[in-house]
């Protein structure tokens, strides 16, 4: 049977190439988190003392995880290590970083109990996400599936008229395999997988879609697309009046409607089922009241004209992007999604989050920098082979945040929490 | 004459209350930047050596600007200083930070030559923004106007039917002044300025709009709105079946269509006129080719379904948000805007950027943290009275980035620049 | 107390100027429809025979309602009556027209039992809307409120730079009352109520907002805005490089995000509460299953990137626009809205529809043409004083359609209905 | 070489299966219209007299085109002919209809000089479109390409959890060919071409995409999808908790962001190049001023949050949909598009229109009704084999309207035209 054309089905087929259906389904089965000293420590909210910090660090550290840059004991001496990351260097911006967990994840790629580092300056955020992570883990964890991945560049070509433009398309499509070869000369990790063509009068837009291995891949696809364009210009018998390597149709670093209809980066969906008693005990509200909130918030979100409807995905995503060396500017496009709540037949609470546009990587970009590399190692995502796992952890973390904020809003505790954690105590 | 109802006109009127029209127009007049050793240093692209770093730091430092946390010479010992910013603290994420400038700004609030710190892990970004800043400054600087500001919370109330809902609205509107008093008991900086009401069947959405002084203000408006809601619930003769302090209609931390039709945070517009010779010398292309790019990119952007059409606003904005202690999650909503190019009658290049949704502050949030506070001091934006100035600097910086990336795309240098600055030299 | 600034509150205040709160609430109270021969006739689905047609016509006709053009007994002889409506005339397109009802409406302006004419070529549509109307009427009718109205033109002005542009805004705002006078010279029905100003670099957009009496008003506001622009150009000391009377920012005949944040035409919200037994008897499903549909359809709608989320508002609206002489092109902007379902505490079904953008009128346009005028008279909306009433009838009709299609989808009857009514019986 | 996956490339390949590239390019070559008495008549704007009407009718009529229903000489006696189009019939709504032309079209399917019937009640519309048609024809005509076609239904399925949902997807994808067979049992004209799968937590959305021959096809795809769903439910080992045949993700009768990223109905792009002298003579303005308008209108459109940016596509489209028996409710989704203007190297005016979402057909729906069938015959589009031709004529007509309105706005004649043609002369 041929590979299905649409991305979700294709993704599921790819999974079945490496796992049997039974294995895949077993991975997705809920499981309780294991007991651990850190779990027990983080279940009590602790002060901002040096002692508490060191206790947490000691419980997190092991022979593969040093955390010496994060805790300030090691110091960066030579800025040369930032080559490829910065120019006109003057120093290091320092962002406070906290930890949440355990977050039990039952994913295709992420599997186990995770302690997730979040870098932020917004008080309440870590506490809130930690509360959500706990409620999820107590309920057997978050199921997560990384469904698909691609990154695109969209060169644009301008012709005298539509006749030239359509001849150009004919030529391009019949040279797609050659374009793949040209792209392959620029990278060993990325692959040109597909090209979509849009004809708008005398303009031709090519959406070149790549897989990018474990890199977020924006640089990779830019350099490959430059080579593809140079090949096209050199060999196509029809020359454009002018062309640009990016026609602004790829959605790069922008929130766009592309998100729900195609994929940029990775598409991940995650869910959890929270029992009524856990909702009552940890979130101090009921599944029914959370459903009331969700119904109102969906109408509010639609009236605001947002792309997707959700609570505060940007909060957790920005915090993970910062701690783990992702491109913070990509929050603009990655932080859109759909959060759903429902009641199960037994009266428990169902929650899911779908992120269609998660631009992340575990190699390249800022992932090799000192503290960022340490944070990636905390969640077992350092280096090659970890990008899909990292994407699932991001999404499960966002799920925890959505659960917690909705619980706070439903319980009427939202303002109180921000008063407690979001202000210095000495201030009025 | 009464204050005009719409926000842009009202903003212009507020300006005329503190300046005469002549003074305001004089502020907006283009002026060349002054010579300085740092300007001359940054005009040559320098290596990532400790020496180059120290040279830059020495030229930036003065008696008001220490930079000792940024350069690593001072160390944070007690995490208690992060109270209100983080919980479950484990350490500090460190983000490389570079400097661009001089960026000449002729704004209503920002006036002079600025050296702007940018924290990022994306190679090329600082170089590219620096190139744009230089081209703008050589052309007499960027004109900028901070037009308006407000931050909202949108509580939602559910009733049995529309009859109850409309009675509730009647009561609310006739108690607006009382709501203002209640809000005022929670904050001395913010003020409830307006309420917009939306009736959708039996649901009532109140958009409570606040001015927030020099704070970004999300916490402030949450706490004030909680008090307003409690007042309403206690006194309204019509009680809702249930209500929530945020109905998801405020656009908080989300890209929404609200942006172009109302304002969240600050709305700023900035422009510059770049002479043909500077376009040719610094951007290696022509105003005409940049116009060709803009025309294609506008069509590409519209086809992608983006909110506004622009190049990579998120890049510069995220980098300033990080270095200057803003909320990184707000990139999701702030990084939308409209970038325009045009040819002047003389054949020079006109560029403008409009950011309708700039959530920024110079007090509260992360603005008082060690490196963040130092970065704010670098641009003269530390503390009270600086939020509008900071908003204009953000927008002028974004203008520099939009100019530079469009120049690179028009000149065909985009991929080459990322190959040079975005990869480690030792890598293939 | 001053008039509230936001439109919904202002609308409710205007209502209270003509009614006491008690009177207004009494109008909105549910009431059962009265018995009538036509109600009884339409409760049985009847054939397409001449006899059935004449029976319906006889029951609809009275001394004020002739229907002789609609039934073909009167013939238009002189095309001169189409002056102002058509050029290059060649004849009359004929659209089959059916009737639904009774539709009980308890509105601020529409009050009573309505028989609504729908012109369409889509089989099933009339039957489906009729079924919804019946279920609503059996439940005491639809509550409806016409909340607000305005129509805008958005002239745009281009200047050399932002300094000129801001001077221009200062001048405009200080001459608003003069603009109102100028607008008033062109029309006795419309009034310039407000101007909103947008500054985007060196471009100034003025959104001139008018009330238009009982006309849809697009021509009226165009002619008034032309006069306003000529006044501005003649008297403003700052002249634009060029200007256009419509900058494409008014949303004229386009689906835009403006809809939920401002108002074009009229904003109307309507609701009904359908008892469980009526849902079961007429829609052959349960309130719970309709809620399941609604929850899924909201997610589907958001994923499709629609403006608002609803079922098939365009169907009923287009059919009423055609029969009643509205501008069919305005379906493009009017047919967006939000449909909500909910369960009441007693387990009955709540439904509401909100149309934020209903461009309709009962004078001008096609409202005076032969069949169109007859159709308007059928619902008591012929001529002056009827526009808000007509808007409420449109919305209640749409409510009936949304109820019926959702019922069909929830019951699994959607395809079957289209197979029965949407195909000729002689066809396979 | 395999068929390309993306729709535009695939469409171009399909064209090359029936034409050589040379033949296809020859079809797209510009050609002047032929002289004719009707062309000469319509070049003078004529009065609304019976004589003028009859003159036009006589010039349009030939042995294949009778027009006797349109001119009122034939009368519909038996409403049974409306079976499948209406229920509860009471009579015929009559819409004035005018003619424009010649509109020279050089399309892949539409080829020649067309006289296009437009049904509307908006004065000025026919005159304005006629003016545009003339300017285009004088310039050698409009080039047009119908690129692609498909219509979708999007059933949705709800499961207990993501594990069940993913098993269901695996089953569906491996039974796609069986689904095609099942769909084929319900229709001989349509074909299930593709299925796209979206997984959002425990919800599965299947976008079933069909080709529909010469029908608009909404009924066809509903009935086929019902059969597909029944097959799935009967045979899938994993049963959904519930499912609905349409999950609101198909965009049916709604303006959605789907339009630019996929295709509903037909996607057509058309263009023309208008010489400077014709712009001056017929539109009374210059190519440069029209470009100024376009640049401002694009910014205005983006600020309004419209889907695509264009002038008044809905006007011409609604008028053709009415006269030619299309579904008027589909204006809601079809009337979005992108209009582009540019200057050629010689200083002439380039214009293109792209309609991504044109739901039209020439069989089924209202296409066989008396006047509608006559109007289709006027443009040679009656019956099978004409849907793509009709789609190209629609788009070229819209092109004429966009040219004319932009010319009027650029020349400052927009308000004047509406004053002349949009009001009765006897009214003030």
C-alpha cells in the first residue's frame, strides 16, 4: 500500500514501520509515575532559599547531568563558544529558571517521568504548571503523539505573464527529483520532501517542504533552498523577471492560518483524563465547572479572532524554549493551538492540547550552549535522536499549564494566585 | 472640545496637552546621529574575542551604567531577589547578548542615539539588525510615535437567558464609575478607563480596559478586575449562573485579530526614509528591487493567512524582550504588525513599521532583575516614566530589522548571511 | 449619566429611552404562537402543485398584501421602474420562493408570528428552516434583540511622512462637527456619528461611521463621505499626496475580522430554549447529542479558520436577502456569526445565534421592486421604520436554520434529507 | 513521472494530458475581440426603455438561445418543474438582469467573446463591470486558467481516547480504496479522490475530497460521504462513541482560511494587461495612480482582517450566481480572493484576480431552471462539460469589476458613479 498523502495518516504509517501496532498502543497506555525524593520534595511548595535550590539541584544531578553552568558554579570564559549564535557580544542575559515535575508522559517518543526546567520572569507560572503536572501524573500521565514534521521555505518568482509562469511550473515539477539532489548537496540531515505550487496571476510561489532531522532547521532549509533556486535559475528555459528566496508564504516566525491546514515544525497532540476526585483535591473545582469555563472561553476566543483557541500556551512554551536553547522568536508561530475539555461518561475530566506548529530541535541553534545543554540533559533530550521526544515533552508541559489555568479560572483562584506569587511581598 | 473617542486621535490630543504642536513636530524631525567611539567601533564587524567584548563594554559603561552582572563580574548570591519572578528555583538560564547601534530615534518619547542590547541564540540576527540601524541612522534616524496604550481583562458572565443578561448590562453600565473606584483601591498606577460590552445570547463579556502606567500591567489588571467582579457579584440584583474573570476575549498572550481594531499594550508606528545611495551602499540593492520584494511578500503573507504582513518582527522583539526583562510569552501577541515600503518622489526608499499590540513595561515583571535592569539602563529606560520611550525604541529596532532582512532578500544575500553567521565555522 | 461609549451598552441605553425596562423585558418574554389556518397547513409538508401554491397564497394574502407579482398574475411592463437598480437591462431572473412559519418572535422590534419568504434553488432548505421555525415556535418563540447599527466608509490619505500625517489628524479631529454638518447636507436619513483614525506610517485611515435610518445605506455613506473628503481637501492646511474615498478598511462586501470587534450594519442576537420533548419529537435526537455535535463542530470550525463558528447561516440569509430585495453581494459579509448550544439546568436545549454584521434595509436598494416589496409586506417590513424589525426576523430565521441543521446532523438525517428534497425524483 | 501531489502542479499536468504545451500556451495568448452589432450597441450606455431591452435581446438571441422566460414572453405554469429546488412554493422572486460585453477571454476552457448576464438590484454594478470588460477586451482580453477542483465533506468521529482514535485512523487509511468503491456506488459523476486526516486529541476529522464533474456537487458529496461513513461504522473494528457526517471542518458556505491553502470548488486565476492609453481613455486615470490605490488598499484590507485582499468580488460573483442558477449562499465562501495590480516595464497596467474557492456547476442545482438555463446558454455553458469554462468566465468577469472599481476609486469617480446610477432620478 502506498504511503498516504496526508500528513497525519503518513505519520501514523511511519510509526508502524518501526513499531507494531500493539507496541505503539502499549506506549500510549497510561501509567502512574514512580515515587522519588524529588517528586516528594516538589509536592511541597518551597521557598526561594539557597538551601532549597541546592536540594533540588542535588536531586536532579547525576553522572550524566552536571548543571554547573545553571547553578553558577562554572563560568563561561571565552565567548568564542558562542560562534554561530551571536555577534557584537557584550555578555549574558540571565533568566531565573525553576523546575516542575514529575510529569508522567506516555508518548511515542517521550516515555517516563520528567522534571521540566522553565525559564521565566513571570511569578506564578512555575507553580501553576507544577500543579497541572502533578494532577496529570496522579491520573496516570499524559498520552502524547508527535504526528508529523516539516519545515518550509517559500521562494517566489515573478514573470511577465501567466503563460510564462505556467511554463515555469511545468519545468519545475518535472525537475523535482533533480531539486532533491541539489538540496541534498547542502545538508546530510535535511531532505526536500515535497513542493507545493501556488499560481497567483504572474507570480509563482514554491513551498519547498523539508524534513530536518533533529534540528529546528530554519538555517538548513534556507541554505538548501538557495541551492535549489540557483539550480532552477541556471537551468530553467523560462527565466523569471526577478525572484526571492522567501516570498513570505512560509509563515516563518509568524502566527498564520497555515498552522491548522499544514504543519510547520512538528505537530503534536496530547491528552489526559483527570479523575473527579483529583480535580476537586488539586484544582479545587469540579469537572462540570471546568466545562462551563471551556464553553465560554471558546466563544470568547472565537470573538477575539485568535488562531486556534487555548488558554496560555505561550507561557509554558516560551519558558521551555528559553531554558532549552530554542529560538524564542518562534514562540510567535509555535504558541498557537487548540485546547479541549470534555466530560467522560464516568464524570471525569478529559483534556487535550494540539500544537500544530512546534518548531523545535535538539541539535543546532542554541541547544549546545552551556545552560541550555544542561537543561536539555535534564529531560534526556540532548543531541541527536531527541527532537520528537522533546516535542512531546513540550506539549505535555503545555497540557499541564492549560489544565492548571483553567482550574484556577473555574475555581475563581486566578487573581489570588497572581497576587500571591506574582508580586514581591514587600510591595503593596 | 471633548476628547475624541477613538484611540489614535485621543493619543494625539494627549500629546498636545504636554507639548505644543510645534514642539511635537520638532521632536519628530529627522537628525543625524552624533559621532562616538562606540559608533565607529560597531561600524566594523568584530570578532567574538574577550578583548572585543571588553572594548564594547568599556564604551557602553558610564557612572550610571555598571553592566557587572551582564559581563559576569558580579554574581547573584541569594535567590530571594527573584521573589515574584520564579518558584522552584534551580538556577539561571544564560542567553548570549549583543549590541547594535547607534540607532538614531526621533520620537515623541525616545530621542537620541541608542545602543540596543539584543539577547538571542540565532546567529546573524545582531549583525542584520545592526546593519539596518546603521542605514537608518545615516539617513537621519527613525521617526516614532507611541500612540496609545491600554491593557484589558475580559470577565464573562453566564445567565439563564438574554433578558437577565440585558438587565445585568443595564446595571453594569450605570455603575461604571463605582467600578472605577473599586479598581482604584487595588492599584495606584493603573486606572480603569473604559468597559466594552458584548452580548452573545445569554453570555455577557465585559472588556475592562485599563491604563497601567509604566508597567506591562497584566497582574495589575487581573487583581483590579477581580475586585471589580467581586463588587458586581455582591451588588448586582441580577446574579449570573456563573462567571469567570477571564473569558478568553482579551487576547492575552495570543495573536488575535483584535490587534488591528483595538490596542493591547501600546500601539507604535515608526518610519524612515533611506536614500538611494545608502540602500545601494549598505544593502547592496535598489529601492526598486526592495519594492518588488514588498509587493510579492504582501501577497505571500496574505496567502499564508498571517495577522498583519511583515518580515521577522518576532526576531528583534523577542531579543529585546529577553534582554530587557519583558515577558517572553508576550512575543506571541506583540510580534504582529504591518511593514510597508514605498518609493518617494525622489526615488528614495520609504519604510514604516506599525506594532499595534506592544505589551511592554519598565517597572514590574522582570525589569528589576540584575542583567535586565542593566540592559534597560543601557537605553535609558530604567524605572518609572520610561514605558512609552521603551516602546518607541522597540519599534525603531524592529524597523531596522525589517529594513535589513528585506534588503538581504532583495539583494539575494539572505542565505549567504545565514551561512556566514548562523553556523559554527568548524561545521560543514 | 453620559451615553456609554461601547456599542452594545449604548444600544441598550437607546432602548431604555423609548421603553421602560419593564416594557423592554416584557417584549422579550416567550409566548406561544397563535393558531391559524396557515400554521396548520404548513405543519404538513405539501406538494409542488398549483393548488397547494394557491392555498398558501390565499392564506397569506389580505387587503394589505397582494402578492400578484410573486404569483405571476401581474406583469412588469415598463423597465423604467428599475431605474437605480440595473443598467443594460435584458429581463428578469426568476428564483423559486417558498414560505416557512409560523416563526414566533419575541423581539424588541419584531413581535408576533411571522411567515417568512425564502428564495432559493437549493432543495431541502425551506423544509429544514420550516422545521426549525416550528420547533422554536412550539417552545414559545425566539427572543431577539437588535443591538446596534452603523455603516462605514474608510477614506485613506497618503502623506510625505508621519509628521504631516499627524498634523492632518489634529486638524480632522478638531473639525469633526463641521464634517457632520457637511455629511448632513447630502442626506436627511443618515448621520455621521463617529470617526475612528488609524495611523500606519504616513498613511491615515479615517473610518467614518454613520447611522443610516431604514436604508442599508451603502450609497448614502459613499455620497456623504465624498462630501466630507472634498471638505477636508478644500480646507485642511496639510494636503495629502493623494487620497481615496475607500481605503479597503471598511470591510464593505467582505468577510473580515472587523465583525466581532465593531459593527457593520446591524448586530442582532437571538435565542430560544427548546424542551427535550420537542427536540425528540421534531428533531428526532436529544439535547445531549446536539451538544456533542456542537462541541465537535466548534473545534472543526476553528481548525478551518472560519470567522466565527456556525452551521449554515449563509443559506437562510441569502434566501431572505433575495426574496426581500437586499443586496445579495452583502451575503459575503453578513453571513458570519456565532451559533451556541447549551443544556439548561432542566436538561432542555438552549440555542443562540449572534449576527454581528447584518447589512439590511427596508427602504432603498431593491426593497421597492415588485416581488421584493410584496415579500417585505408579508413580514410587515415594507418601508420606513422597519429595518431593525427586519434584522430581528432575519436573525430568528437563521436561528431556526441552525437548530434544524444541527438536529439533522445529530440525528444522522442530514444526507437523507438532501437525498429526499435535493434531487429530482426521476433522477438516480 | 508520477502525478505531482500538490493541486496546482497536478492541474497543469492534467491540462498537458489533453493539450500539448504549445496548444495550451496558444489558448492563453491575447487576442482582440471581434466586431459585432451587440458590441457596438453596448459601447453606448443605453436607457431602460422597452426598445433598448428588445434590441439587446434580438442581438443576443439565436437559434440556440431563446430567452423567452427571461424577457417574460414565456410563463411557468406548473411548479412541479421546481422539484428538487424548493418546497412550500408560493411564487417567483424576480431580479432585474443586465448584460455586459464583449468580454474577450483567452482561457484554457473559455475561449472567445462573451456577453455575460448579471442579476442584481444594485445600480451602477452592470455599468461598472461593462466598463471593465471593455477596457480588458480592447487590450486583447483576459487570460484565465482553471487550475484545480475539488469539493469536500468532513465527517468527525469521537473516541474514548487517542489510542482508539489512532487505531481508527490506521484502519481508515488502509481501507481508502474500499471507501472509493463505496462512494462510487452513489454517483457516476463524482469520485472520492483523497482523504486528509486530522487528529485533535480523541477526535478524528476526515476531509473527504471529491471531484464532482460539472456539478457544484455539495449534494453529491454529502450522499457519497454518508455511504462512506456507514461503511466505516459497519466494518471498522474500533467504533466511535459518536460521529457526524460534517464536523464543520469543510468550510461549506463559510469564508475560511482553508481557501488559500487548499481548494474548495474550483481555483481560477486570470490576468490582463491594460495599456496606459486605455487606462486614460476608459478609466480616466493613470496606471501609477491605480498602483497607489492598490498599495493603500492592501494595507487597509490587511488591517480589516479580511481573508485575501480584493475590491468587490462579491458583487459580480453574486450577480452571476443569481442569473446562472448557482447557489447564492455559496457567495459566502466563493467571494474571497486576491486582486493584484502592477506596472509593466513599459508602464502599462497589469491586473490579476485569483479565486481559490469557486463553487460552481453547470448541471444540477438551479442550473436547469427556466431563466437560469437561458442565461447559461448565453455564455455557452449549458449542461455537461461546461463547469470549468463557466468558472473561467466568472473569474474574468470579476477581473473586469476589479479593474473598473479600482479605476473609479483612483480617478475619484466612485461616489459620482453611485450618485448617477444608484439612485432614482426623481429622488434627491
